C-alpha cells in the first residue's frame, strides 16, 4: 500500500484512521471542513454523510480487528462498507454540484431557488458572503482528491482480502485424473447381473454383452482334491499335464561319476620288498 507499507499493516492503519475520522465527522457533520471532503450542502447529503460516518466507526473497528486477528469476515465487511461509501460519494456529487454551480442565484433570485430546492441556509450564507466560487473550487478539488485516495485504499483492501482467501502454495493439491462420468461398468458378480438384469431400472442384459472370463475351473480339470486325505497320492487325473520329471534327453552332459581314480580297494600292486626269510 502506497508502495512502502505492507497490505496487512496498511489495512490496519487505514481502518483505525477511518474509525477515528468517521467519529469526528459524526459529531461535526455541519462544519465547513467536513463539507469540503464529504459534501453536505443540502439536507439529503447531510443525512448521507451522517449515516456513512456513524457506520464507518463500526466497520472501521471491524476492519482493524480483522487485520489484527486475520479475520476474513471482518475484512470483507469493512471492504463492503468502503464500496458503499464510494456509491454514497457519487450521490453526494449528484445533489451538491448543481447547488454550488447555481450558488449566485441565491442572491439574485432567492424565490426561484427556494421554490426549486427549498430553503437552504448554507447556500444563502455562501452567496451573501460572496464565497460561491471559492467554495465550488475547494469542494471539487478536495472531495475529488479524497475520493481518489479512498478508491485506492478500497482497491488495496480488496487485494489484501484476496490474499487472505487464497490457498497457500504448500496446501495446493493437483487435481486427480478421474474417469469421465459418461461411462459406467457393472461387476460380473452382482446378483442383478447374474439374474440377467442390470441397473436400478432393471434393463435386460444385451445379447452381445461381454460376459467376461469364466468364473469356474478350466475345462478338462478335475474337481478339487479333498483336503482331509493325508495318505499317498492317488492316480493322476487325465489332463493334468506331463509328469514333472521326464527322461533326460541327449546332450544333457555325462553322468556325474567319472572313471575310477585308482585300482580297486581289494587289489594291491607288487610288494615293495621281498618276504621275510628269503634274503637275496
């Protein structure tokens, strides 16, 4: 805000000042300074100024508390009051500008001005003091400047409100890639599907519907083997496939046992020395 104040701090300061200024304007609604900024040169604009000032005290305090405690609802209420104040400012221009433009007529043709606008003490006094041009220029300068500043403050408050309502980046979740709702599927194990009807309305299964894979054992397979028998295996049921171990084909390699590593255990070679008793 104003290129040097953070949004939260700026909103707190502006809301607090709004409550204080509106409280002062509510008790001095007919003063000259208040008319230069907020208007009030006729009874209608004076009532508008008082209503905006009284409500500004309440909503200004709400905006300050919202910025202090990070209450989104308080900031939103304060921002709505700011927007309503801008609309009331426009209505003030609609009523006060024609009076200031024809201010000199309150001296020259007072009867006509009274018939058109009713008796107005403020305009009559300005015309008698010859301050119509000064009052008109001062009101256009200060009120338009105040309106521009107020519109900028309202914009900054809206930015702060959007920042409060935005989800932090560390909480963002990527959207899930869910299937389209234009298609649906039925489970083959549903009772309605097994009975030949599907859906809540009971529509019949079409003839060309894909019934899916068979739920039973493959064709040619025997029944389940009883679990209670712990004896030797019975004869193999036909169709169970070839035995696990077939004859070894050629080329599978020599047998594991090679030729003997030496003479038989019972045969010994020639003696290493002559027998006892015979000496060469």
